[in-house]
């Protein structure tokens, strides 16, 4: 892989339709390399002074570091939550074949 590291970002959405629509948009726009819409989950969190319980859908995005700021800006614009979960980190290991694919050299 070149100097363009691969980033991983997780977020949650209120339902599968919104998760899939957002995932498709970000991949189609070339901001994410891949998006994996996961299983339904139950989230507990504090909001406006009370513990909330909601059904959500988790999405894991893979994003090249060079596109990460644009990706995060677009995700915030498209996300339905006032404060979307956006937790990201750099991938410590990426296989060479996946890295080539992610960079567009093996599609």
C-alpha cells in the first residue's frame, strides 16, 4: 500500500434503509472504498439527561486516509442524527491485495 493509509470508521443509523442509502451514497461518491451494513443492535446512551434505548443498525466504512476529511464531512451532512457516532482509526494491517484493490489498482 502506498502512503495512503486505510481508515476504518463505524457509525450507527436509525434503520436499515437509511444505513443502506447512506452507505451506497458514500461508496458511489468515491468517498468510501467499502461499507458493510451490519446486524440490528440495541443501543443504550444518555441524551438530554435521560438514558435512552433505541434500535439501530451499525455500519463499518473503509476509507482511504486522503479522503477521510471529505468522507467525514459528507457523512455528517447525510446523517439523520444531530450527533452521529463517527469513531475512526487507522488499520494496522492491510493485506497487499486488499490495499491494491482499495487504491483502485486491482478493480
